[in-house]
């Protein structure tokens, strides 16, 4: 007989009164109870069945102020702690100490404004480059436009995935966007704007790398035409800028590149080197670049105290210059490195002077230029010069004088007169 099963039956006593009996087994003991009404018998049957079920499953009755939902949640918590050495109270205390409920109603516009301000402070303290800051700012502007009138907590992994794909983005662009927004949401996590960084649930592409082959460079003829144009246009204002990028390989970015930080005093004609200090270098490492004889000639024809490296209106002039010759961003620097390797056949020296690794030099610049072509490149001289004390202008071809073991062009007189004469 099933000990957890109880039956209610009706019977008539000897005195003629009808009673209701509850009969069954509980813990091996037979139970028989009589009640005057069927309702009382049914209540006792339910109580006995509950008692039997509690005994079977280890359940107990207890007076409590918890609701049914709270009781079930407490039971679930104890089940999750099975096998652990600490009590439920310990874990509750830990959570109360280390966790704070996020503020889930921060508008995305306000959050972006605060984050951009914090990134701006990083730029001012030298912890973030202007180029990287511009990337954050542009991507966050796009985020704000894409999710208008949303809060930070309303961003979802699915919605962000579509946002990163916008404009048929390449895998590399997709990963870059994902990284920028992830940094923003990490900041939001620290500020309690969100409970979790949902970007961790957004897939990303693995092993997306550069597949660039040999660097794009200019021919000697193109370089000569560029320097001729620089001399003949805008009063020669662009000559120092172009010469430093083309004949010394200075990184040309106007916002964060080495050319924007290079001081004229670091161009040392007396010692024949250009000093690139750590705060100027892209890789934050000091290096020195040997001033080749033709570059020294350009500096003497267009001295930096009269022709600044960053002249007024350079951004506009450089744009016109690049459009004139269809130049890509780093092509002048690429040309210098390839010509240097072609002439001196030393990848180690080229790496030191260019601020690259030898592996990069070998991979992208080796054997792009012949020694003869490189020798011709480093012989590109300015077309105007002033003879010592003569006050006349002559061609550069007959203005070469021997200085020790090097050849250099001697220039005298103010550069403005040279510009007018040229």
C-alpha cells in the first residue's frame, strides 16, 4: 500500500450518525480518523499528504514572513551553494560590499560628452595621441547619431553589431569600431551607467592584419619635379617641409606626426644630424638622422630661421601640393627609406634613422631602388644659390664646394633675395 496515499470514506455509526473517515499510512503507522463533516475530513487528508511529502523530500514546515516567491528564491540560492564552504550570509555580505546597482537612465548624449572630456584630459597629459582622440570622437559622434534619444543601458549586442557593420565596413574597420566603443562602455561600467559591457557579446574578426607588400615610392624624376615646384611656388615656403620628409624621412602628419613637433634647433647643420627627441618620435624613442649633403644644401638655400618647418597656411598649401602630384600620405618618407637602403645597403642603419624595425625595412623597402638611382636621388640640389660675396645668382651645378670628405653647396645672403632671384 502507498504510505503517502490517504482515502476519505463515509460510514454510519451504531447510533445512526453518519461520519467521514480518513484512512492511510504515515511513516509505517496506520492512520484512521473520524470527522463529522466531509470538509473536515478533506482538510485532514490534505495535511497528512503534505506531511508525507515533506518527509519523503526532506521538507519541513516553518512559520515565516517570506512570500512564496522569496521562499523559492532562498531555496534556489541554497541549492547553488551546495558544496561550498561559506554560508549564504557571507556571499550576501560580499555582494553588498562590492556591487552597486547601475544608474540605468543616463542619456547617451550626456555619457558621450563626459567620456570625450575625459579623453581630452588624456591628450593634454600626453597619455593619448591626437589621432587616437579624433578616432574616439568621430566614432562616438556616429554612435550618438545612430542611437538617438537612447540611454547607455539600452545599447544591446545585436544593435551594436549592426552599428559596427555600417557602410559595408571592412573587417579591420569593424574591429576598430568595436574596440573604440568597448573602451567607452568600460568607462560606463566604472561609472555605474550599465551593469555589463555588452560589447563582450559582439563577435569580432580574428587575425585581421596588414597585407601590404612593397612600399609605394616615387622615381628620381618625380622627386626632382616636386622640389622644383616647391622652389618656384609660394615663395619656397614648402621647401623645408618637403625636404625634411623626402630627404630625411620625417613622418609627415600635421596633427600628431614628427614634422609637427620637430624644432628647428634640432636640425643641426654644424654636426650634420637631425635629432628626433622621444617626445617628437612616434615610437617615443630618441634617434638621429644623418643630414645628407644635398639636404644640407637645401637648408642653406632655405634656412629654417627664415623658412619655418611649419609655415603659416601649411595645411592649405600641403593639400594643394599633394593634389598637384597625386601623392599618398607617407610616400615621401617611403621614398627616402627605399633610396637610403638602395645607396647604403644597410637595413640596420636605415631602421635606426627611419625609426622602424629591420624586419619592416626588409619586408617593404629592400631592393626597391638601385644604387645608381639612389645616388641620383641624393644629388637633387636646389636650383638657386648665392656666391660668397658676389651678390649674383648662379645655378647649383657650378656651386659645389668640397667640405672635408663631403660635398655641400655653399649659400650666402638672405633667403628672400634668393626667392626673388629664383
